[in-house]
């Protein structure tokens, strides 16, 4: 390998050739894209609209919605929307708050869906273990030892369903974020309470848990 002024000629040549090949590929792709647009135009499609659609599809949904809302806000402020009046700073603030609320609710709804799916997967796995290892005294003792955690897991599952329903209602505008959080808290609280009362039913199903009933709250 030869060097000129501390620079490897072979390495430099390789880099330049790679760039040239990529530039050729780029030019070829640009030509292919032009052909696709020309074909679309020949079939009666509006090329400008197609380019806009391609550009929009590259943007995240939340970012796109924020851009559209800001565009509407600016156009409304200039009186450029049909029947629109110039917007005030209060209008802008309220519109921004509405966007933030909608984004939070969507994230909350998605989070609940993901967590609920994970929890159900764990429960399915646990139920399979219970069915296959029901006669094992070791597993019976282990599950009896951690029965309260299993009870809480079951309660969380029902609480997640409450959260999903509340998130869906908020997403469609039937309630605000504060109501979603309140319903989520109450849902988890009451499902945990109900599970402690109903734990004695698990004994008949899996022969794992002693009757608890109200005695749980007296300890």
C-alpha cells in the first residue's frame, strides 16, 4: 500500500469508486421514479398529489396531525379558511392542549394494550404449568407461597381491561384524561379487592389456595 502525504492511494481510490457507483445507482433510481410518475400520469393520476402522499406517508401520525393542526391554525389566523375568523391566542392554546390530550390518550391506550397482551401471555403460561404440574407437591407449595402475587396478577389483568375501555372512551371524546386515570385507579383497586375475596374459589379449581375470604383483611 502506497502513501502520498500520509494518505493511502489505494484506500482513497476505493472510497471514490464506491461513491461513484452509489451516485450511478442513485441516478438510476431517480430515473425509475420518474418513469413510475410518468406511468401514473398516463393513467390519469395527479403527480403533484402523488408526491404529496409519498411525503406524508414518511411522517409519523402524531407529527403529521400536529403539522396539520398548526397549518389550520395559521390559515385560520389569516382568515384563509372557509367561513373562518382570525384566531386568538386563547384559541391557539386550546387547540394545542387538545392535541396534547389526544396524543396522551393514544399513548395510554397503546400502552394498556401492550401491557395487557403481555400479562395475558404470562397467565396462559401459568395456567399450562398448573395443569401439567398440579400433582407436584413442590409446585403446590411454591404457588401457595406466592399466592398473593398471583392474585394481584389476576387483578391487574381485569384492571387493564378497565383501562382499555376507559382509554377507548377517551380516545373517542367521551371523557378526558383525568377521568381515564381515575377510572384506571378505581378499576385496579376494586379488582384487587374482589380477587382477595374470591380467592377461595381458586382452591376448587387448582387445589392450591386455602380459603381466604374476609380473613385476609383481618390479618
